[in-house]
């Protein structure tokens, strides 16, 4: 996937992202998501908390498309000047009737290799028992 995050105020970021997902490397089940979000950040002395609200579009090949929404809350804890750990919980759903939503919990790390480049890693537990892992690179402009 890819995304762009833009701070618009001291404690508010907005962004857009695209992700292509598949379950257990089974290429028969693919899911694409385009998402726009706003994050509200509350900084304390030793950590920061955040709340994110999102609105997006999801589609699977040869299946119905849906508009989705999400909410997430979490905290980031610095370990060193370059390393931080994040934990968060979130809920995503569509606007259809019925019980289509799901909870998730994520633990992640980011390590700033330079002032402009970070290495990222995450593990997410999805409601129902599935686990997903992610790695990435972030660039600061």
C-alpha cells in the first residue's frame, strides 16, 4: 500500500491511503481499500495519544463495492530518540444494514534510520482470530 499524511495544525493530521490486502497469501481473496482520514493527536510529556476517523471505499474483484467508515484510538510511546512503539484498537464497518463490522488491535514500531527515513513494522489481530503483519518505509518531506 501507500499513503500520504499531512499535518494541517499542531494536533491534526489528514491523509489518504491505498492498500491491497490478501488473506494467507491466497490470491483468490483480494481486497482493495482507498481511504481518507483525520487524526487528532494529544501529546503528553512521555507519550502521545491519538484518535483517527476514516471514510473509504473497498472492493473485491468481481464482487460488490462498499463505502466504509472507521474509528481508531491509540498511543505512541518513545523508547529511544529514534524508536517508538504504538498500540491501538479500531473498528471498521460499512453503511449496509446488518453486522458487517470488525474490531482489531495493532502493535507497531517505527525506527527513524535518518531524520527523513523510518522503517516500520506491525502486527494486527483481527476479530475472528486472523493476524496480519506489515512492514514498510516512511519518508518525511
